[in-house]
């Protein structure tokens, strides 16, 4: 088991992390500069903490008080960098053999990662996905007791990333090697991770299951990181104990949400994922959605997945994600009047102390 209780001062920035990791794939998630990579480098021994203690496998690998700082090569931890760092003058097989303790296993690993056909090629002749597979195999051939991965999938295309995620999960499950994986990609964190630590400004602000962390954010920083742009702030108007809901007054609107802990008259806030908002062209009574607001489209974003921003009279602006086909079939244009349908349980209460 890995036990981290370490600090690192970098000018005005201080990283102070405390967590444990025993099995499966742990995701370190956060925006750039949150301290994710520095955390990995302290665990590996590449960077020396300025305080605290790190234990791995029942022994101290770093302790400021006991003046312990075990060398990188003696920690039994593998490290895969964001950039593959392959030797350009060696073939794929040669790069792996350089780190291998048993050359007889190399061919098996190449087959396992579906790149046996590139064994005699040099890094410049490999695709980004093939290069990262070679880097992963090279790290595994050192027989690490833990594997640290610093955004190794960030430079590959979406299709390759999805395949590599499946391969990594299969390898982790079959080998039992615990992995700590750094990413700022939400879908990657959800599909790859067994557990997520969210870092913000050098601190762990959330620790839990990926699906819970990203689909029901409970703080402004987490909502922002997970792409939940709709933060609605208001005053608690009423609690309904019969169905465990709360009415939140937002300007001239009443928003139905899961019951929150704030008293009537107190300030409260919710986060609503753009994907959880439905669009209708007219008011409808044949729906289970408790929230139905009339508004006008003030912006249309033509991205990979289009979105629209709707201003509710006397209420907030909300962003909703739609498919390109829906955008066309409903003739959604800037200035058009639409209705937003939002289920009460799609409104996730957020700590009001962190709301704007």
C-alpha cells in the first residue's frame, strides 16, 4: 500500500497532499498547475518533498524527520511520462529490452498490446499510440510494484485513447499492479479510474468514485472542472418533506431541487449539467420534469457537440447541450423562444460557501 502525507513548496505555491492507494487505478484529476505531476514525481523520488512522509510497501521511502529519501531505482515504482521518452536509435524491441529483466517475455507483451508487427521499427516510424504502448511495456518490464502515469494518453487521438484505456484496464486487472494515472480529461477519468482524487491549488478537495465525483459535483471548483457550467444561486423558499425536495427562488423563478440542508430564507446553490437539460418548442404538461422554464436563445455554440445558451426572463442564463440533428430538426436559432425541461434530481446541491 502507498501512504502519502507530503508537502512541497514551490515559490508561492504549496502542495500538501494526503491519501492512500492500495489497488486498482487511482486517477489524479485537476486543472494545470494543481499539483498532479509534482505529486507523482514525489512518489517516484524524482522530486524531493520539503516535508512529511511517504510510505510504500510497509517502509518509508521518504521522511523529513527521519532523514529518509530512498533512491528512485530502489523504490520499485515505474513511471510513464506524458511524452514517451523512447531512445530514437533503438527499435521498439530494443527500447523494451533495455529495461527488461527477462527478454523472453517481450514478445508476449508486444502481442498483448497488439503491436508485435512494429518490433523492428524505430520510434520515428511509430504512431503516437504505438509509441505509448512501447513506453508502457518498457515500464512494465521492470516489474514495478506500482505504476505512475503522467497523462500518457493526452497526445493520441480519441479512438486510440479509447483502445489504450481498455488495454490498460485489462493489464491492471490481470497483473494486479496498482496504477496512479494523471489526467484532466473527464471521460478518461470515468472510463479508466476506480477512484478519483481531485486536486485544486495543491490540495485534495474530493475523493470518491468517478461516476459520483463527476455526475453530481458538490462544489464550485469540481463543477467547473467537470464541465458543469450551470451554477444557479438563490434563496430557499420552501422544503417539501413528503418528497424530499426544496424550492429555490432564483430571481422570479422557482427551481425544484433535491432537499438541501439550508434553512428557508438562507442562500443555496445548485449545479446543473448542460447534458441534463431538455429543449422543447412549447410548454408541455406530459412530462415528469418538475422544472419548466420559458426563455430565449442568446447564443449557439457550434462545437463537436453543439450547445445553446438560454436566458430565462427574470432568471439565470443556462447552457444546454443538443445534438446537431436536434439543432436542425427543431430549427433552433439565436433569438428563438424555447422551453427548458429540467428534472429536480438533475439539480445537484453545492456548498453555498463556494458559490459566487
